[in-house]
């Protein structure tokens, strides 16, 4: 029975936690490497690890720290990664409006949301190529150039940037048969989305898993909604 190796960043809560849970529950062949900044404080992940034993590897990862990214990679014993989900993200401070911008925080938001997905993909590229795997980055409709909206400039611009980054990576990895996608996970009831949001993390994760299953070299470079529809760039 061939095992499928899945990396999920920002796996300690919200969508990342639910993706981890569903991948483990859905198929006994799935092995998940969950990257979090504080593994010992990730109570829900530790419970999952106790339940799924050797199929969940809970690993320390700071996606903005190159040494941490490489250490994370080196702890993955497998020479293949079938799916990389760049889920780690931050909204940023309240000061990201016109005439009220925290520029230092903006740089941090870019580091997490725009630069780290490329860093993770580069670090795991050999394993992804070996598996002819898939790279999926959680973006947002707030980063779509085809949608207007004021405020949250740091967050919006970081998501617009990662969309372009991954569009480039899709072309870079096309000859290696690695498919790449960015997606809008929906307005989700998480710490970031708030209790008033439209859908639960379980609904979002279930939809995301379905569209990842359908991702292949025919639609690499796409921008998708969690419900399977195409998203405007």
C-alpha cells in the first residue's frame, strides 16, 4: 500500500488543523507532517498525534526563518512529498490603512504570506519532484486584482503578491510535472475570519481537499475557490 506524504504549514489551528484532521481520518495511507511554531503548545495536534500515532509528525517550523525551514525539511525521512499546503498566514496589525500604515508589520506580513510559501516550495522541491507532487498555497479573495476594496493594505497586497509568486512557480515546475495552485478558502469561522464568517473550518477543509484531488498538470497555475469554482485573478 503506497503511502501519501502531505506537508501542512500553520497546522495548529483553523483551516490547517482541520486539513490535518481530515487527511488523517480520510485515508490510512496519508502521512501528515504538521509544521507549527510551538509543537508543545499545540494541544489539538498533540491529541491527534496520540490518536494517529506514526501517521502524524508534529514538527517545529517558523516559515520566516531559513534555518528552521531547512531543519523541518531534514526531519522528513521520506524522499517524496505528494502535497505541500502552504497554509501559514497572518492578517497583520490594525494599522494598515492609507495614512495609518505600520511599515514594519507590513514587512512581517509579506515575509509570512508572500515569501515563506516560495521558501517552503524551494526547500521541498526535490521531494516534490520525486513524487510529481502538488503545491497548494492558501491565498484570499482579498488579494485578487479583479476585486476592489479599501483597507487591510498589508494583507491584501501580500496575498496579491503570493498569487503572482505561485503563478511563476507553476511555470517553473511545469517541466518537472509538479502542479501548483493558489486558492481562496472562503470566509471561514477562524480567529482570522471571526465568528460571523460564512463557513466552518470543516466545510472549508473538505472543499479544499476535493480541489487538491482534482489538481493536475492540465490546470496547474490556477486560482480556485474552496467550493471548486474558478476565482478571478
